[in-house]
């Protein structure tokens, strides 16, 4: 079998795949370090009562209210101000993983525009915009 019969993958797919792969790998690494820190020291969420609440089937509002060491239930990107805590660092890793598809899709959109693929460019732009709006919290699905 010669190399001429093997189709080349489109640049948009290669860019999307590589970008997502590396960003997710970085996010997983950050999360693992955060979990190790969290399980070996204190974090901003009490581990003991958190696990008890999870195993008893408590909903997320109850878990936050009973386990958060601050007075208010945190919303949004609560972990930015507490990156010294392991659980906050682990949450940062999850957020990094979540952004991988957004960045990868914008790169795929750029590649389809560069290759003058008009229909795929339109679809890539629609998906990139939806992912971006979801990532910044403008749209959400419950």
C-alpha cells in the first residue's frame, strides 16, 4: 500500500484534535496535582462532611451550604481567589479542560476559512460561537 492511497486528514480536524488533546492533558495534570494537595491538606471545602453528604444523596445546594468554609455559597469561578487550596486548584484544572473545545473549535474555524471551505466555515463558526457563549455563561442547558 503506497502513501498516495491514504487520504490526508483535513487541517481543521488535525488542529482541533491536537489543541484539545494538549489543553485537556494540561487540565488533567493541574486537577491531579490539586486533588493530591486536597487529600493531603485542608481545602476550602470540608472533606469529611462533603463525602457524607454525597453518599447520603444530598443535592448540590445542600452540599455547598453545609461544606463551604466561607459564609456564602460560591458562584461562578470561585476558585480563582483560592488557588492555594487543593480543591480550588483541581477545579481550575476542570475549567481548563472545559475550554479545550472552545479554543480548538476557533482554530478549526480559522483552518476552514484558510482552506476556503465555505459551508464548513459557517458550521464551524456556529459551533464555535455556541461553545464560546456556553463557556462564558451566556447560554446554558439545564
